[in-house]
């Protein structure tokens, strides 16, 4: 994941519009609802949801990507949850004001670890909170999508687009999807999107990964370089999903499926808790 810190500024220059599928997904929500953007990167979807009056919580493991989001805020930037790069927000621990905002009565809310009341982890009081002239206050959290520092049953929606295909194990991908479900309120919706197999342009990337990853390589794994203007090159891991694997992942996640579809070389699913 260090790669995404190193390429953050260049990455931001190529990712500036919300995904068309997340725009469609946003129509499900009303002002005041809470949506998690899990693996938010440079925040390409955050602004759109904020413009609708939706409370957005962006989570990513890359501190530099989150700093890019923070730098674009209209208010003076403030610290992030997990601002220390050595210590992202603690897995399963409510991230301070995150839960104050999401849970109406945090004193009675219980985190996945069983703790109640206010968060007390060091640094959890340091939350990115901006106050645009219209819309709710967004929040950014540095954390792991497979161990979310968010309380159970707190969000109305979750975005998991272009996130799971960066996780290198089947177990990690399933754990992340189940974590998204845990954080949703009953009836909450999750938009899941991953890259699909069957793309001839990636044949060389797959063969390279088979060689470089050795015994850890799995069907669908590939390496795709990001080249900076200064000539530095950073390989990025991707896992391409077959339709069968995508369906199997969903079926073991305990989500109900409202819709599955294929668009622009991506598998998508609209999932309901």
C-alpha cells in the first residue's frame, strides 16, 4: 500500500470524476443519510455525495491519498483519524467523533470489539471535519477495509468500488465485504465493483505476476505499473474476478443481492443487508 502514498499527487491528476455507477447509486439516499466510501482514494466520489446533503465518511489506508482529499476542503485542513502513518485507526474501535456523528447515542452503542461509550484510542480525537457552506461535515479515516474502525449498524450505504481487487487474498476480500455489511444498518445498501477477467490487454500483466509472485500467485492476480513523470515506476497488485468467483464472494458474504451486472470490464453488484 506504500505505492499509493508515493503516487498520490500524480494519481489525483487522473482521477477527478465520480464513477457513473456511484452517481446512480447515490440516488438511493436522502439528505442526512450516512454513506461510507471504503477505499476512497483521492475522494473522487465524496464531493458528489456531499452535494446531495449526504454525510460521507471516506476511509483509506493511504495517508497521502487522504491528505489530497483534505487539501481540497474549503475549510482550513485539520488532522485526520490515524494521522500518524504508523498507527491507522484501531480495527473494530469506534473512531471518536465518527461514531458521535453516526450513532445518536454513543454511550449505548457497542463496537465490534464489544467496547461501549466514547472512543479512547490515542489520536482518535484528531478527525478531519470540514464545514462547507452547504451540506454535512465530511470525515476522513485512515484504516483497513478488512477491519473497519466503525460501529455496527451505523451507515445507510457503503461504496466498495475499485477496492477489493487490490486485496491480495481471498480471505481478505471476503473479510472486507463482511465488514462493510457489519457497519450497515438493516436495509442498508452496498455498491460493490471489481475488475473482471477476460481482458486481453492484461495478459502480459498476469504472466508477469505469475512469475514475480511465485507460489502466492492465484488465478486472476496481475501487476500493473504506475509510471511517474520523473521516471520512477511502481507496480500495483490487482486481482481480476471471473463471474463465478464474483458470485461466490457475494454468496458467502451474507448480503442479499438486489442486482448484479457487468459494465465497462467491471463486475458490479447492488447488495442489501
